[in-house]
C-alpha cells in the first residue's frame, strides 16, 4: 500500500485538494491517502469552506509520496516557511514529492527545487522567479517529472500530473480507468503548453475533430498531414494552425502520442509479439516502437510489459 500525505496549508486551493485526493482514493487497494496540516489545525480553502485534517505534520515522515496542492499560504509567497513545516518537508522519507499549481512555492521555500526544473501556474511565474531564482522555472508546460520531485501548472494540470503518477505506478490501463471515471482526458503530455488558444472551436465545421477521429481508426496505417487535412477539407497550413489551437500540439506530436498510448494498451492487455504491437500501433517495426517508447517513458516494450501487464 502506497501512502500519500497531502499537506494542506492556509488558503489551499479547494479544487486541487478535492481532485487529487479523489483520484488516488478511488484506487483504495493501491493507495492510502491522508490529509494533514500543522497541529491538525483547520484549514480555510479558496472555495469558501474550511477542512479539518485528521493528521498532523508527522504524517509526512513515513509517507511514500508527499503532495502539496495549490495554496495562497502567505509565508511561501514571501520566501519562507513555518519552522515546523520546513522541518517536515526536508526530513520526510518520501520517495516522491509533488506539487500542484502554487504548491510549488512551498517546495521552493523549502529548498527542494533549487537547481531543478519546475513549473507553476502561469499567472504567478514572475513572482515565483523573483522569490526563487535558483529554480529552473519553465512556465510553458503542464507538468514536469524530475524523478523524485514533480510539479504541475494550475488547476486541471494537477489532474494531468496525478494521472501521470498513476500511469507510472500502475500502467495506462489503470490510469485510463481513472480518467474515464473522472470524465477527463486520459493523457495530455507534460510538455504541452499551458496555453491552448481555442480549446472549444467556435463553429463545428472549422474543427479538426473529425480528422482526429478518422486518424484514431487508422493508427496502424501510414498517415500524413495532407490526408488528415483532406478529411476536413482544409489546406495543410490552415489545418496545422487550427489543430494546434484545439489540442495544444502539432498533428505529428498528437499522432505519436496516440500511437504510443495504443502500444502501451496492447503491451498491457495482449500477448502479441513486440513487432505485431508495433504494427498495430502504426510504428511499423519493433525497432521504431522501442525508440518511441524509450523517448516517451524511458523503458523498452519488454520492460514495460513485464512491469504493467494486467492480470
């Protein structure tokens, strides 16, 4: 059982606490989730209500993962932490520490992000860089996985980070089940921009959605940009611009992501040889699949199957 301790501090973002605890708690056979605060004190949230954590800071000591949700906690926005909070964060035995949104201010104030890449909500990047110049801040991504320390941008990006953690721990089948349960996209790349110009097209006939649906049914086939653009009667130039506006990534990036996700599903749920998985996912050869999987998640197809194969 993997224990996750969620650290609630004054003016915690209600959405971050609710969404993260809900997602992990749905996997009660895999995760134990506890919420803690200094001295178990009641914590006012940005939602206009107060929560009453059942645990104090001692919960961080032996947690496997420490999660700091977004917060308007004033000390961290001034560059410092209460001594007890600082000690708890710097002496935890957790193998993974993660923050959502402005929770990155708390990790930075503890010195846990010094010299590391990190991200936070785009509206607070100037303030963050001024307070914590030692952090290699990247304000243009949804989340960053730096091994034992992970940070995300604001609000919905926290969901992406939690799904990424679940996928890393238990594979894409489990992560996809949680995504379906929560009615959210199963995967948005961490490197995707925080800014999506037009997430909902103004007019259905200007959308690239039909092209994406068409491509998803043919991932095993050779697909090119002109063919996808032709499905919605657009020029390649117009299609590429609108595709990026709607998805936050280029058609090529999106196509590779869908093929990697298809390959991961097949590796988990079938006994197909690696070359056949590569063919069904549209990579053509096992060598191409190995290259793409290594670039995406850092493991070989065989290692992935051995780790995440469903019962």
